[in-house]
């Protein structure tokens, strides 16, 4: 109802309404006719998987799953050692179970309990993306763009190693190659201005864990393409390895060169699967 701009909306016009938040709904059901002022109606709030607020809503909606897993951790704890650990980001979840044989029963038990909790929330499990991985058999799993595996350190203890996925690096190089391909006639300063934000964002995301070898490969590739672009503009062949030093590319041209990896101490000792 249209009201005067000088008068507030009367409280009597605000009837009771049922609001349901439905997760992962792809469509909104519209009524056949506009509701009358005294009609009760049901409002469905929907969002798509790739929406801006999807991670936030997923985190809120799946809080009960976190509480269930926290209780499972407390029940299966042996002193200062935990037999179960988990990590969740939005609707992506990884559960780790200690590899000691006395904990073999935890794998099917946690799987069953998790599915029961998700069924209460009316959330379906994506079976195509659900995997059971045994790290003691040199298997690995992916989570948030990283590959996780178990390796033996120099002092002989087992530790976790996580590196950027190969397909993530391939996607980055393809994107940069497209920029170089469409910048043949552009000055080198313009090319640097376009590729620096792309490389900086990718490196800052993956600058943890054990990304050093991957970063070296990306840096060498970008440097090679930049040298080739410089000589192509001068109608020369090759890459000019002896003409310009690496310091000139990063100092004078301003090419992004902060490929440092931030190392964090990871717990060692037991193994997981």
C-alpha cells in the first residue's frame, strides 16, 4: 500500500510472515497473482553456488556439522593426541583419521555419522567429489587448490606436504599466455602493468606450504616470455639472456618478483589417512 512520504508505515499493515531459507535452490517460485494485504505468504530466500554470499551462508548453515565433528574429536582423543581432525571451507570438507589400526572403525563410523547430520540439514553429498584416500599408500587429495600428500623429511619423520595443483598452474600460464599473445604491439611497460596483478594475486594465494619449486617454474616462464616480448619488439630473435640481467627485469621494468614462500611449522609424528 502506498503511504504518504511524511507518515510512517502503520504497524497494523505488517502481518505475520513465514520466512524459510532454502540452501542450494536454483529457482524462485512466484505466485500466480499478487498477494492481497491480508494474505499470508511464504518467502524463499535463495542463492546460487557461485554467489558472493554463498561461502558465508554455507559456513553458517553447516555449523552443526562442525559441532558434531568437534564432539567426535573430543570422544576419540587420547590424552594430547587426536585420532580425528577436520578442515572445512564453505561446503568443502576434509576429515583426517589416524592411521593406527585401532582407529580403523572410525572411517566408516565418521562417514555414517556425517551423512546422518547432512541429511538432517537436507544437504546432499556430491558422490563424484567424495573420496577415501590412504596417505600411507602414497595417495594424495586436493583441497582449496592444493595437493596434499605424506612425505618423509630429511630427519626421517613423516610430514604433510602441500603444493599447488598442476591444473592451477596450467590455468595461470594459459591466462598469461593470452595476455602476451594480445600484446605484441604493446610497449613493455603496458605488458608489465597487465600481468603483474595476475601473478601477484596467484602467488599470494599459494605462498604457503611447499610451493617453492612451482614458483620457480612460474618465475622462469614469465621471465622467458618477457624477454621474448622485448626482442620481438626490436625485431630480434632469441631471448636475450646475455643482454639483460634478471635484476634489470625486476628492478628497472618493475616485473613482479616476490616469489617468497611463507613456511609454517606443521605437527609431525603420526600418520593419517
